[in-house]
C-alpha cells in the first residue's frame, strides 16, 4: 500500500482534556454564530468535529430531499461529493437514524459489503488507509434528519474511537443541526429578498420598455467594477444584488414622459429626474442593509463626479462608491442599447465618450477599471444580450412545440 498517504505518517496525538474540550466548543461556537455563508459554516463544523474527537478527517453531509441525495460541499481531504441518500455508511446512518461505530474498516463484518464498495475501494484508488469510522446523524428542531457527521481515523495511539468520542460527536451533531437549520432559513430569506429586488427592478425598467436583461447586465457590470476596484467580495455581491433597483422610481413617472420618443422639455426632464428621489423614498426606511444599499444606488446613480448631476449635485467622493459604479454601468448599457428615443451606439463611440467624461461625469478610477475589465464586461453583454434571450425563448417554445413569437 502507498504508505505516504496512510495514517502511519500522521503524528500521534492525545485526546483533549475537559478544559481543552470546552475551549474548542466555545471557540467554534463563537465562529459559527457569526458565519452566514453555508460553505464556510460546514467547514467550521467539520473542523470542530475533527478537533473534538481527534480524527484525521471529518465530513459534514447534508441531505437533499428534493434530489434524494447526500452531498458534501466541504470535507477534509476529499473534493465536494454527491451520493444517493441510501449509499454507504452515511446513507445507512441517515436512513436508520442510528450512529455507526467501526474500529477497522478492513475487518468489520457487519458492514463488509458497504465498506468494500465504499471506503476500501476509495483507499485502493488513493492509497489512503481507512481504519476507524464513526457516523452520527443530526436533526433539525422538528426531529427530522438533516444529514450526518462522519469522522475517519482516530489519531491517538489506540487508533479507535471511544464511547466518549461518540458522545462528543453526538453533541457536535446536535449543535450542527440547529445551526444549519438557522443558516438554511437565513439563506432562503436572502434568496427571496434577491428575487423580489430583481423583480421590482424589472418592473421599473419594463415601464420604459426596457428588458429585464438591462438590470441583469447592470448588476453584472457593477460587480465586475467593484471587484476591479478592490472592494471586498461580500460588498461586491451586495452591490450586484442592489443595483437592479437603480431605476425603481420610474414606476411613478407618467407614461407621457417615460415613453416619449423625442427630446424631453425642461419641465418633463424635471419630472424624469424625480425617479431618483422617488426610488430613494421607497427604499430608505427599510432596516435591511440590502435595501438601504439599493436606496443609495437609486438616489445617487445620476450624480456626476464634477457636481453637475442630480438630484443633490454631489461632487467627487461625496458620491457613494456604489453610486459612482452604477452610474458608469447604467450609462454603458443605456448607450449600447436601442431605446424609444435613440439608436444603440457603437462601442468605439461609447469608449470615446467615457474617455472624455473621465473626471467630469465619471470617477476617473472607475473609468480606468472599466477599461481594464472591458473584455469581461463585453462577455457579459453578449451572454445577456436581448437578442440572445429572444432566441433562447424562441428555441424553448419550439422544443415545447409552441409557436414562436412573430
């Protein structure tokens, strides 16, 4: 066997004493309480389980009832996995609701067939040597099984998990079930919020005969620009979700102004400009960080670097960076799209305008990053073009034997 990958090369450890165990539990409890991303949460739980029982590897498996599969997005030493919900030791534990405790995978008789096709077969491919195994199902607050903890190979001299380990991992599993249920509920709420925000953004655009793809493109451009400016992944994602609301105030603009094919009068332009304050007032009173961000974007995306924008005449860095980013994303897409009052501009003409407006309409740094990110931005424009969507919709109708729109 390939000993370089075996547990023989892993340093022998000792079990944690009571004080060390409490320190691990409190340390991870604090980290888990502050973690919102599911993948990160699962990894923290895997790390906590591994330390508590002093194992070489620990995997947190989740049960997907829709696909009837068990999946692990993060695990020690193995890539993300998806298996049937009845497969292997994990599947057995989840189906039965009982923990599994194995001293040596190669000598165990009770689960011999499962091990031969699972852990032992994997060992033969990787050179790893599986010995001790422990699988503990965990449940939600309603008592329904959500998944299971799996620990592999005890790193103490005995190389076997004890009854004490079973109790500790059962404790970790109980905590995991409650924490994951809360995280999944939070994720579901956030996804619902995103869907509502995007739909509201589409409503605002559809009143001026824009397609939903306009808000998709502006969202993707804004994300690319934020990342290019060195803004954190979390904040860039926040902007991507909030930016589709930039024109939500258009819902209150009269059709005679919003859909006018010719140039607006001064009075009509004042009415059109009010969509920024209307959008802001619709969103500003929310306690949600996401909607507060959307309020800022709606309010400031027509401000200009030189102070000649509206509604407040803000200048330079008085304008929130999200407003400065959305401004160039929105203008790029607006100029490159055909609208009721104009034809689409050619790319070179848009880029020349951006160079002229660098330090005037637009933040110079944002223009520079736009030029750097242009290949990615053009890729997004092609992927989310209105024509591509129309062709996809037509192909979908043909596949369902429906008549395509004329």
